[in-house]
């Protein structure tokens, strides 16, 4: 049950990211500091939740890149000023929709 709650929260953060950036280009995204901060926060929350799932659950669902997502969280949290916005944009626009689908299929 605990893992299901965590996955549900991760899906909700994915949905926020998708909704926040809908209709934006990288250029408009990168100039909107409030949007950037909101997105970086949501990405860090997803990463934190990845670290909270049980090891057995993560091992049983290796199609989710748990460690990589947590690694992104660490990069964001420990070096916010150095966050690569192009990478953040690519993750949001390319990886988050796929992550949401995979999480929904768990």
C-alpha cells in the first residue's frame, strides 16, 4: 500500500509538470523564473519519492529508472544555481510523459 501511495504522488507531480509546461517552448520556459522554479521543485519531489519506495518494489519494476531520477534530485538540490535548464526542459518534455505512463501501468 505504501508504494502505491508513493507512485500516486509521483504521477501527480508528473501531471503538474506536463500541465505547467503545456504550450511552452524552451525559450518561453527558460525566461519564466516562477515556472522554472516550480518545475525544478516538482522534479526534486519525484526524485525524493523514488528514494522512498521499498527496495523490493524498485527491483520488481526495473523499467522505472529509480536511481537515475534520484540522482537528478541530488543534482538539483545540491547545485540549484548550476541546474542545466536545457536538460530540465528535455526531461519535462520527453521523459516525464513516458515516466507517467510507466508509473500508471504499475
